């Protein structure tokens, strides 16, 4: 994980600190319980926005969500950022926090799965990309670059593993356009600044300006697992019981139905 930690830059950390400060300044619901501070992987934005709204209707409790790459969020939590609940796009950054005693391991839950796809701008030719052929991928890239999340992020690692197992990595490793997280990679394709991007299947559903041109076989990468756990805040603030209640909602039947509605797969066993 040391190599992954090195991939988190000063600029990205400052941007996340600013976003966290803005979320912390959001006023709680008048007369309601104290808000829950949620740090969630960028690819969870749409489903978590819906879950947050549902939780507010049910309980009257506000959830203040901060979205970024799992690596950035985990590093910020380790530095004392005020998070009550962490949701990671893979297990490794959750393990990293667990090793530092910063999450409640007994309450840790796997909530959802996902897949990897290759996307292109909707204005590009509506033709699939053959992932069994390095030549086919190179021809579709043309003079452009493959948009990916940077290597420290879960999607960046999943993507590199998939490209390596399919023998595509040697042909693209010097032709990457890395973004801070998977949504940054998605945005490059959506704006037409990259001819192809490697993102989660749910990201493609959330962005109408891209189309899926290939789906990576599940066997080409480790199972994609989103896990969540309450954070043991160093400042002693927060409400662990409230954070656990929101996590229970996500893990329950209604929460799981919400994940399915936004295109997520069941959590890997």
C-alpha cells in the first residue's frame, strides 16, 4: 500500500480538504439530530445521494456526503478529517484504516459489487471494441489516450489488472490519461477529450454523454466489492449509533434494492 499512498498528491488533498470543509459548514436540519458525515467513493455519488434523501425522509437526520477517490478519503480520515462513516470501492483501503484502528471492524459490511467497462463518447462510431485483440484497442484509441483513474485508486488497480490479464497492458501503459478518480476519467470521455475510458459499469449508466463499447470479463479482475464501516473519530465527536443506523439501512432490503436500481451488482461473497 506504500506505493498507493505515494500516488495521492498535495493538490488532490487540498481539494478534498476544501470539499470536506464545505460539507462540515452545511447546517443541520432545524430541531433534528446531529448530521452524519459520510465519506464515500466517487462512483457511489448517485446511489448515495438517493440513500441520503431517503434517510432524511425516514429519520429527519441529515447525512453530509463527501465524494472522492477511496484512497484520498482514507488518507484524509487518517489525518483526522471528521467522517462518521466510510464507504470504499475496494477492501484494501478499508483494511488500511482497520490496521490503524480507525474503523469499527465488527460493523464492517460489504454492500455492493460492480463491473468494468470501456466507454467512448456518444458522438464516436457505435462499434464495439474487441478486448481480445491489442490491435483493436490501439486502432480505436488512434492518436488519443485511454482515460483511467490514477493507480492508487481502486478502479485504477482493477483496470490495470484487467488490462494485464487480457494482455492489453503493454500496448496502453504509455498511452494513459490518468484522473484523480474514476469520475475524472469518465469526464474526460464525456467531454470528448479522450476517445476511450475505463470506468465502472455504473459510471457509464450515470453519464448520458458516453456509450459502452466493451465490457471486461469478470474473471479479468478481482471481484469489485464496496465495503463500509463506521469511523472511530479521533476528535471523539459524531454519533456512532446514528452512523450504524444509516449503514444498517444500506445493508437492509430497501438499501440493497436502491443499489440494484442504480445498476450495482450484489456484493461478492
